C-alpha cells in the first residue's frame, strides 16, 4: 500500500450563493485545488455530496463535475454518507491512490442547499436518519440532537450556559477565515439570548445551512522525490466506522461509539495517541456533538466535554484547539462539503497558513466527519513532513 | 496492489416488491452473498444506489444496511454514478481490498423504484442527465435515447425491425433465470406490434423499472491459499471512464467514447482482447445502447452492431453472447442495482451455474455498466482460475 500526500487544497466561501450553481461552486474549489497543487490534470475525481438529487435535481456529479472543470473522460464517481460524504470521498480517494489503481486524485465536497425551500432541506437532512423509525415519526435532525443534549444535561448535571464556549470559540475563530459563513463576534450573552429552536438547542447551538465546496489533490508520497511544494502533508491515518442508524438502538446514546472506533483505528494506524494531536477539526453540527466528540476521541473523560471548553482548552492556544477556522457552527455546514472543509483547514494549519488562528508549531492535525446522529464517522490524521 | 477475487454472490428476484422495503431487498441479497461466500462478516460494505433519497426518502445507505444485516460498526458508504452506481460500488470495493485498507468487502447494489409514482421515477432518472441543458428542456431518458437511435438509423440505414433480435434474445434468455423480471417469450412479431413510447423506441426497446438487489463478497486472492470454494473468480480488470454529461457536447453522439476508453483500459489490464471474451453482460437499457456497446468494445465495426444480432452471434451459442440471463431488457433494470446483477451473472456463467443459458466453456466474462447517456462507463473482466 502506498503512502498518500495532500499537495493541493481549495475552497469557496460558504454563503447563500444565489449567483452560483452547483457546478460553479464545485468547479471553483476544484480548480483552486488543482492550481495550488501545480497539476493540470488528475486521473480520477471523487465527489462528496448528500442532497443534490433533491435540492438541485442533479445527480451523477462525478461525470457532471469532471466535464465542467475540463477533465472530461477521467474516472469520476460520487460518494454519499449523509453529512460525512466529504470525508467518505476523501477516504475513497486515499484508497484509490494507495492501491495504485489511480496515480493522482482530486476530491471535491460540494453542497448547494439554498436552491430549495428550507422545509425541503429539513426533509432532505432527515434522510440521514432512519426513514421508518425516526424521520417517519416526525423527528428532524435538530430534534434528535435535542433529545441527546437533554439526556446529557440530565446525566452529567450541566446547565445550558455551560455549552456557550463552543459557540463563542467557533464564531471568534471564524472572524479570521475569509471563507467562513459568519464573521460576527459572539459572546456568552449572545448565546444566552439566542432564540430557542428545539429545547435545549438554540440558534447558537446549531450549525447553519449554506452553499459551498472544498477540494484537495492527492498523490502517492513516493512520487514526490523532488518536492516543488514547500510543505508536504502526509495522510497519516484514514479510518471509518458505523453505528446503528437509529439512536434508540444504542445501549448508550451518549457515547459516539463510531467516533471511538474510527478514532482508535486512526491512532493505531498513525502510531499516535490523543496527546500527539495539535488540533482537532471535529463535527460541531450541534454543541452537544462537539462535547461528545471530545470525549469519544480521548480528549476528555465521559461527561466532561464542556469542562474543556469552559477551561478555554479548545481555543487555538489551548490544549486541543477545535473549530479553528470557525467549525460547522460559524465557518458553516454545507453538508456534503463539510468533511472536505475540515480537511482543507487541517492542511492550512499544518502548512502554517491559518492566518489569525494559527495553532503554534502544529505538526499533527485530526479531522472527524460525522454522518447522521453518529451513525457513520470517518477520521483522518495528517502530518507535516 | 493485491489481486482480488469474488467468493460469494447473491441476488433477489427483480419485481414490483410491494411487500419488501429497501432494506429487506438489500439485506436479502447481502445475506445470500455472505452465505455463498462462507464468511460471517466482512470489514467493509459498499452500497450502489441511485435514487433512494427521492424514491424512498432514505439516504445514508451504508450505515443503514450494515446495521440491518447484523454488521453494525463496520465501515460502510454509498456510491452513486447514476445507472452505473452498481459497478461504481464494486470498483470502489476492488480498490479498497487491493489497497490493503480493508481485508474483505461486501458490495450491494439496490434500488426500490416502485415506492414512488412513475412520473417521479422518470424525473429521478433524469437527474443522471444535465439538469440545466437536457432535463431542464424536458428531455427524459427515453427521449435522449430516441434521438440517438433515430440518428443511428439515419446514418447507417438500419430499419426499426433490425433491432428486434436484441429484445428477443433478452426475453428468451430470461425465461431460464428465476431472478428475472419477465418470463414471457418474445418474438419478432411481439417486437413489431409493441406500443411506441418515443419514436423510434417502443416498449420492447426499453428496459423496465423494478425493485431488486444484487451482491458480491470480495477477498484478496492471496488469502485463498486453501480454497474451500470449488471455483475462484478473479477480478482480472476494473476500469472506468467518463464522457460529457450532455450528449450535444460530443463530437460524435453515436460513439460511446467512455465505453471504448474503459474497455481499452480493462483489456490492457487483463492482457486480453475482444476475441478472448466468452460473454459480455452489456448495458442494454435500450436496444440502441446494446448496438453501440458492441461497437465501442471491439465486437462489431461502427454501425454494424445490429448485424451481430441479426446473425444470431449474441445468443448464448454465438460468438459474443450478451444479456445471457435476460439483460436489462428482460432480467430488469433497478438502476443502482443493475451493475451488480451484471457482475453476479458473469460470475454465475464462469462458475457454470447459468442454468438454461450456460455459455459453454466460459472462462472469461466481461460486464459493462453505463451511467447516464454514456457519460460514465465502468468495465470489469472476470476470469475463472
């Protein structure tokens, strides 16, 4: 198996892009990544996307985007694993390059959510849950996360205000990221006054819908003998795991078992442990998911995720910086693209290009993308070499 | 890169399965394949599906199906490449096993098309074409193929009745396949009297919608030192290529360039040429696609696909048997599952298990799955060892 390196990254701003189509967004990110890599073409394209079939009446994004960016003819497919579609496409590209079947790959995560009415987006997001046993009962994704957060507060004694630092950190970091959806500072007061969506989740606990695309270019590490790139980022680990799709089938709904399992596999592959990780782009679709992710991946004891946040350990200067470019909460969460934004941001940090929120001496970064309510979790570890 | 073998296959009958859900169908095929393989579990699941997001309001089929078949926790994703989703999932599994990232894989292609009204299925199928420049102009998939067939008849002088043998061969072969959608014999008279759908495509030129699932289990060939399986089928080649998503962007709309390119790569990988292929499960979604596939893959000169059929060379006893278990026309075409049905049928032929339509001494079989109007084409060659 060949080792794999990321040699190019690209992204669009996350926004309500009324003037850009799905292919415009994907193309912009893809061409930026190619330009950054110095390559003019690649052998294969992997597209991560969740809902273009319903939101844009367009599937078949592999051929669609390859054609649009001037790479007509290359191998190209789309990967879907709900909100973890981005990391799923990256992992598929890693395996393709590692196997030797393709000698270079472009990965694009893209989602254009604002083409369809919001109630349809909510319905499309619910297709990530169990259609018969969750969505069919009227449970939206916010509702599922509200049930988890309520139970968590009950079990561990946290109050609503203890989750404020997750949102404040995300919004504070996003101010420095030109690609982020929001650039407004947030305070604990903003958090406490935010309108309730689904008790206990308020507007500041939830990530926003948006349009965006992020991309990366991969090559076998061995092909970089004469590196023209100043900094080479190695894919030190790539791992995935699932859990029951319906939350009520889990013995312990407060433990992200798939995060633990894919995280453990990733640590083992890289020969590292949590204390080696300089920053962690986790999947803070809701504040409660940030807390559970920190716990499942060994950064906090069970029930103690909010403690890390309250102690400022999640800031860029803390023990385990998260959401360093704004996270899902403030950079934005165009679902099928999110996993690729996380990866692009880790690469920026390791290259030392994270203007304004640079983690000092970052050499090892981890990204973790969650599909559904923790039912599909994909973890990557990157290393500066 | 490791060599890969198919050690288990499974399929459901293609039908209007009013009494079975999407997960029932996928589960039945998956568990049949596992049972056939002798394995109780695998490391990863790859699901091919095109339209469950709209037709069944359920996406995230990786986690969904892994959970259902008792393999909760394993890595699992869904692949989509329109009607070539089945072969896309198989190729992804081949790369995963070849890379060493996973030591065993299950692939399931599944589609349940009859849960939603037919006009919605037609609209969902059109998401495989270009939403802006084809579907948005009112072109359905039948209409796109009708334009191609009309042009082909004009260029090469064939008449409508010359396409009859494609449908007759498919229906005659399907009679022996218990998993086929149709078991009615067909004659040239049936073909000539069939109701017109979109001139020149009549009901006997077009494959039917249906529900079904087909599955396969893959292992590295090197792991089979003590083969408990009587017959091992090696994946001798796996290759993919795209073309423009919109037909009007092709210089020559009567040439399946992506079929030629992926076919050529596959022949090169396997070290074979067309005369070595004992049977060819091609993508006869419409009669015209069968003709164009035979030509692009080196079995007929340009414009001479119908000649092979008229000369009976496509029968199980002919020079290049096609649709040996009924093809898309008569076995059925549950879109995201079709590529896996083709692969399962090639494996059956190479194992000598194609009761009623067995190709004598079949040792090398090829399958080719087409997404969109020839915009994504994935080719596999299998070899009995």
